[in-house]
């Protein structure tokens, strides 16, 4: 159905602005630059390119959202509000550290871990607003009047535009790479990364810091010290104390664990560890954990003498930071140095005591998994009814393929290699599940599914989701601690829903479905035969006049 909008409705014009070629180009450039180019070529050019693309894309996005929230708002007022709000907000955030900190907090709440930096050189990109104004002057002449075209543009362009603007530059998280000794003093190598594509792998990928007071304070290594540390062998899997040669320490590869020996390595016992289940829970509370067995594991250690007597042990534990054995025999998780490698340490995350509040993205993924299982069970119920009603087989094939795609996307998001992409995957998975369920229920009703079947099918969806979410909530609180156990229990919880779907498949009336698919033609009036037309009565027969008799010729 098409029709012209009211003159005061600004949505047709602002949608035309959002879909202008300049705006769409800025959208594509922002997505590619933030998620591909910045990781491959970090620097001044890619940083400023994101600012330019964002300044072109953000004003029409703000204008569209305003006209959708306030339908009677004129398009020109919405455009001016978008340009002024984006320009003023950008200038304030880039020129004030306090405003940048507030923006980082707000973006973290909306789109996951985000970092907005104050950089006054970014103000040089403000003229990009002129390009946004030019695209507005061109697009306002061609408003989108047709409702179908408006709906298509809303569904195709608006969601990626919102995600592109909400997603900020990746935050690079610290990584404890290696330990070493330099002239008898401990040294550490600290790197940073964002995802599996750029996590550091060797001590050369980080920056060295040296302590001259037994790891109490740290300073950046000089260039000469950097060269010396890069040439010498660093990172030992096993080392012994100089003051007690029979006391040795070693790390256990693939675990957060340190073992010690009092007989020069003949026998070993656990000196410090984070159990594997608790280690996985610790990793899931960290942003972008990825493969926890690789990134939350002990890498190497070094043993060095303490100035007051005895010895200390320093262990590099990857994403978990550094671990230190004090001279009195106690173990202490020290975390990381701050970004500038100053004297202060960043506190490590606590062990235990977590819950859904500390794992908000995991909570979102758990709810999504439970609802996806419910949608899969309902799609199965629809397939059984369609086949029982004599419907085509391809409905089940298409629904299975769509739920398989949703499951694959959810599995990739569950790995949490990039939390921003995982956050973007959730609405996609839910949309696929809901659309599949709606399509299967509608088709099943045309195949003769009774109204009771629809109620039972929706009951199966809710029942499956509730049963599946129970072990996942326990997993968020640490019981079970292993992800694979929680997911296995969630999948097992879908069995009652599958049995219910099989049981209610008989609630179908094929005859009713046939009538719905092929409704009878409208009744025609009964055929009334026409009475025979009366024929006129034959006129009375007049006898032929007598013919004169022929007399014989004379």
C-alpha cells in the first residue's frame, strides 16, 4: 500500500538523507576502517578517517531517530538539530578529558567496553560536517514517500548505521608476556592486544620494564636495556633459587599453576594455582577472553634474590597479569602496570564471587541460547504439523537451515573473541529465531493446525527456554564452572520440548487445512429451467377451394 505522507512528517526526507550516496559511503568506510584497517594499519590516518566518516554519518542518523520519535517534527528542524548536536558533542568530547571519560562510560553501557579519547587534533576533522550539510541539501529534494520504500530503508540501513556509530575504536588490553633478570634485577615484558588476530606472542611484542627495588616500583627500560633483554634468553619454564639450590619452581603449561620442589626437581607439589573451572570463570569476566587455555595461562618465571634475604619468584600469567612469590612464602597476584609503565599497579580481577552482574554479556548470550532452543523446538513442532497435514517438505528444510545459521552465529559469539561482534550477533540470532517461528506457525495453521496446537507450541517454546536457562544461570554463578557442561545441560533441557512437539503433532485437521488453502467458490443461484415459449396456435385450416372440373373439349 502506498500513499503520500503528511507535509509535517519529516521521516521521508531524513530517511532520504540517511540513504544518500555520501552517507552510505561514510557508513561503509566507518565499518571497514574500524574493524579492518585500524587493526592492520594503526596510525594517524586511520584514526582521522573514522572521525571524518562518523561526522558525515551521525547527523542524518540523529535526524532520522528524532523524526521517528517525534513524528510531527519538521525535517529541516531535525537536520539542524542533528548537525548542531553532533558538532557540539564532538568538539566537547575531543577537547575535554572529563567529557571523554563520561562518553566512554555511556558508550560502555550502550555497546560494551568502549574507550573515547580526548584529542584536540581530531577537531581538524570538523569540516566534514560541511559534507553532511551538502548531502542534506541534495536529498531533501527527493523525500521517500512510499511506505514500502521507507520500511526497506529502515530495516537495511538504520541498524548498521546505529551499530557503526555506537562501536568505538578497539580497546587494547594488557598482556603479561615474559619475565627476565637484568644485572640481578627483575624485568617484565608487557604487551597489549584486542583479539586473536593481534594478541602478542613473544617478549619482543611488548615493552620492557625494570625494577631496582625488588619489584616494588618499576621504570621503563632504556634503549640499551631493551637491546640487552632482546638478545638474552628470557622466559624459563623452570628455575631454582640461588640461596637454596634444592628449592626449584616450574610452571605448568596450559594452566595457571606453579609447582615447587625441595629436592632439586625429583618430586613436585602445587605451590599456587587457579583451578581450571575457576580460571574459565575468571576469563569469562574479562573482555574479549578468546581461548582462555591459551591466554589465561602461565608463560614463564624467574627467581631472583631479595635484598632482605631469601628469594622471590616472578611469573608471567598472560591476560591474568603477573604473579609474585614474596620472601615469606606467600603468593600475590600483582596484575599489570599502568599504560605508561609507571610505579603503580593495576589491580587484578578478583577470584570467585562473580555473578551475572560481572558477566553481563554472558548473561545476554545465555538468554539468547535459551530462546534459540525454544524457537528450534517450536520450528520442529511446526514442521511435524505441516508434514502431517500434507504440506511440502521444504518448509522443514528451510526452517532447519535458518536455525542452523543462527546456531553457528551464536557459537561464534560464545567464543567472545571480540565482544563488540558478539553483541551485534545477539539481535541477529533472535530475529532469525522469531521470524522462523512466526513463519512455521502461520504455515501450520494453513495446513490445518488447530488453535489448541498454537497454544501448546508457544507453551513448548517458553518451557524449553525456562528449562534451558536454569543451568546457564547456575553457570553464571560458577556452578557448573565449565561452559561445556552448562551448554550440554541446556541442550538436554530441550528434550521435554521435543517430546511435547511430537505429542501435539496430532492436533491437525487436514480437511480444515484443505478448506483454508482452497476455499469454496461463492455459491451460484440454482439453475431454473426456462419455460418453453408458447407457440402460436395454428390457424384454422381452410379447405382448398374446389377446382373447376375440366369439361371435355368440344
